[in-house]
């Protein structure tokens, strides 16, 4: 198998993050152009790991945006 070279922006990355085993359900739902908030909620309610990571990401992004103002 040929070696794949990563772009320079990944030079300091030592390990890729682990994704929840059921992340493919969320990706499939997000690819649907007709997905509404209720549909997204139905997908997320059965995947607590994804929900907790999304909440943590939103909190981090919120604190970053607030700090930069």
C-alpha cells in the first residue's frame, strides 16, 4: 500500500480522534436535505455519545467566540 502524505497543517497531529461507533447514522441524516430539527432530534436522542460531544463542542466554540469579542 502506498504511503499517503498528510498536508502540513497536520504535521503536529500525533493521533486522530476516536469517533463514536454510531457516527455514520448522524452523517447519513445530515446528508439529507429534507432533515428538519425534529428529525435531527430523533437521530440524536438514541446516540448519547454524539450528543455529549456536540454539546462540548458548542460550549467550547461559545467560550472562544465570547473571549474574542
